[in-house]
C-alpha cells in the first residue's frame, strides 16, 4: 500500500509484495543454475565435436548460466528493497519499480536463449553430435519446458495483478470532484460485472442473474474504489486488526471489572430461559436446528461423513425414477435418484410420508426448502436451506437495503434485498401449492414453524412476516441469522415470534454492509498505524493461524526491537489509532459519508437473540483439573453484533454442525447436573 505504479499505471500489487515471490523464484533459479553447471561440466567439451549445431548448444549453456546469475542478483536486490519499511512507507522502497522493470526486461534475452534450448532439445536435425548424454539431454528438456511454463506463469501473474482502473485518466479525475468518484464507480461496477459474466457464465440463464451481478458488482466497487488497497494489504490489515481488537477486548474487560457493568453470561439454563416464552427453549432449538441442517440435503451428509456419507444415503435413494417411473410427485428439481431427498430423510430422521413437499430448485434468489410434518413437536415445519452454492452467495451479497412490505410493519421498513426476493419466492410457491393450508386442515391442532440456518434463517424471518397474517401463532427458529437483515423497528417487532441462536464469534451474525464498510476503514487505519514490514506481519499471522499462537506471544515477539517501552505493541503504534481523517486514504473515505456508504439504511439481525460463548475455566478448576460447564449464555440485543471482528473461530462458530454440538453439549451437561442432584 499504496499500489505499485509501473508502465504508467497502477497494479493490484504493492512494492512490498515481492518478498515471498522473489524468494521462491530465487530458489528455483539456483536449482536451475546448478543443473546447468552440471550439464556444462559433463557435456561442454563434447560440443566442439558436433558436426552440426554445436554453436547453439554453447550459446545456450553459457548464455543461460550468465543470465541466470544476473537474474539471481537482481532478485536478491528486489527482495532486499521490497522488505524495507512499513506498509505505508513507500519511500523506503523507491528502488523497487526500477529494479522490477529491469527484471522484466531480462525476460527478452531469456526467451531468445530458451529458443536455442528448444532447438537443442527437440529439433534433432538441427543439432548433431557424436555423444549426447542421456542426463544432459534430459536436464535440458526439463529446463526448457520449465522455462516456458515459467513464462506462462509470469503472463498469468501479470493478468492477475492487472488493474482495469489503473489507467492515469481514472486516478487523475478521482480526487478532483464527485464526478471522478462517479466515473470510477461506474467503471468499477462494469469491470466486476464482466468478471461475473465470464466466471459464472452458467448463472446468466437465471431469471435474476443479471440483477444479482449488477447489485454485487456495485457493492464491491463501492467498497474498494479509491482506497488504493491491494489484496495482500487486506490480509495484513486483518491480522493487525485482530491484534487491535483483542487488545481492545482486554481493555474493555478491565473497564467492566472496575465498573461492574460487564454483560452477564450465565451457565444456568433455567435461569436464562425463565424470562423467555415457553416455546423458546434449548430442546426445541436443537430439534429444529436438525431440521434446518436436513434442508442442506446430500452435500451436507457428505460433509459430515466424508468417508461413509455415500453409504448412509444409499438406503434412502430411489433409482427406480431413473427409468421413467417417478416415485414422488411433490419433490421438485431433485436428481433422478432423489439424492437430495435422501439426505433430508437421513439428517432429519423423519419418515418419508411426513415430508409433504420439497423443492430443491436453486437459482439466484430461489432457495431450496422442505415442508415437514413434525409429530414430535406437533408442528408443520418449513425448513429453508442456507448458503451452499455460488448462487446462494450472490443472494447473500445482494445486500443493499430495499423496501419490505408486510402486514403490521411500519411503512418505512427496509430489509436485505436478496433475502426479500428469497422470502417472496417461497411465499409464492407455498401459496401456489397450498401445502400449509392442506396440512393444517389435516392437523388443525398443529402449529407452524419456520426454521433455517444462515441465509435460510434470514429468509425464514422475512417469510414469517409475510405469512404471519394467515398463521398468527407462527414461530421462527433462526440460527446464525445475518446482521444486515431488517431495519431496527421491524427487528424489535420480530422478537415476539423469532428465536435467534448465535454461537461465539460467528462472523455472519455480524456481517452486513455497514460492518463490512467499517472493517474496510479499520483495516486502512491499522495499516497506517503499523510500523512493521508486511512480510513480517504475514509470517507471524500465518503462524498464529496454523499453530494458535496467542496474540500476547505475537506481541512479545518484537517488543524490545520495535518499541522500547514495555507498554507498546510491536504491531501497532502506541499512539492512538488515527481517525478517518488521519491519512489520505482515510480522509478520502470520510469525505462524503453518504456517498461512500453503499447502503443508506443500517440493518440489524432479527428476533430475540440468545448468544452462547465458551466458558473459560476458573483458576480453581485449572488447579483441580475439574471441568465445569463448557458454555455460558445471555440474551443479547441486535446492537451487540454491529462490529465485524477478526477472530480465529469466526467461521467455525457459524457452521451448523458446530452450533448443533454446542446445543447438544449444553443439554447433556444440564441432564448430568440434574442426575447428580438426584
């Protein structure tokens, strides 16, 4: 950061991104040079005996050794210069562009020499020698092929770091007026749309595919235009932000200890649920989460049981339908063997006749769902699938706020646009087939339950508002509901019929357009506050990710070297993190917040939220090696999930099987406690 300028344009790489690629190439070049030296020692004298083409061989061997030596020296200098300075200290790396330019020009003689090598290795009529060692020819053939592959990779790398918006005419106008920002936004949106149409060509036929491409392209353009961030900056900034957030968490704990105002988590399940309606309980949550997982079908069975998943669903498949005798009339767009339905039956443990309807149609804004008769709880259950395909991801990322209308909602209610479309699709499908009305006529005493995980949870909440006038006693069990779902007043109204369960550091429960934009700004601020070179941040961040090194160890690594004061962090400057006006990039972000914000309305998660976290052992438990309750919980509010935090378990805590394990563990510990008392 900022992006590298070369050939009069900006690229999607920075001058400090060349350390690891340079070291990798140095290793390859040294190996390559060693093999050529072996060929020279063993074969060079025989080239004078060649009746034809001996000059080609000598030119290739000597020229390539000299050129490789020169390239290695240039690469060493490039790595040395690229490793200097902090991420934003570009002046320390001012020699990187000319060195890189010289390195690129060395490709020309490499190509010429590789042509000579190709003639020696593969054109037998051009080189005729009395002795051609098998070792020498094999080495040359391998090196020639490898060299062409290396050239291909170099071209591929240039394509990957090519910035379509890097032309001078775009960054000459970007700072002049709002017209420049508008031009870059339109150009960026068009670039992202072209990428989507090329990369996801099979989605063009979807009814809403073009609209999704347009919305997601606009979001990505709004997030990254004018920030001058490159992909490695985002990665390094996330590592720095993780350290910053952990340090802030410690400070908040100290403040809470002094003020006695810390959010109260409890391990007593009965105490926590004593203030909640009876239908909100852990047993029901675990049960309906299982049905939510069942909606994922056979891919989730294979995920849970990688080795034995195929055998687990074989008993439930119906291959007779492959011969034109469909067995199920209320199953839409499953494959010929009804593998998705087999996965639903296996995961839900529901009898086949109790699955009234299942749609596995998966297009943009169109989610698979199942309608199930649940005799165990006396309910009609609509289980909506969460994100598992690229089409679902586009539904997730169509995250702008749009007007949402339903009976009982304020007229200015806004919601997640992609999930509104998903809820309207399922509501329309349920109305067409009338399955809920028919089932309720058969079981008038049964209630109606909507349930889903992740994207399915968000759609279930919105669908609840849509069909609640017909089913006033409807309830929603939502798991890992996305944060950017509903405007605040609608989210408050949903607390009467939506039960939301979130675990730990689940990032989706904090994921919304606002939190992503705040994360972007936070990354820029921490990058400007950092004094370490990027390669060191990435190295230590990699170690932290792979081996679970605590951040206090990560901080202690450079304390004496970077900052003399013991209270300073090695990764972040001890001075206050600069505000959004403390740097050129941050000032650009704050120049017009209403224009810079992609979404004009802040959206929140829905329902009454139960937040469950891992409980840390007390000192007494650690000394006695005893194990108390593994989890504690509290009733949270939507405002608690507005900041997107970079945490080690942010993805694992979102996965439905991990949420199920948490609920199952809590219920098992509760039963054990009761049995001990008895």
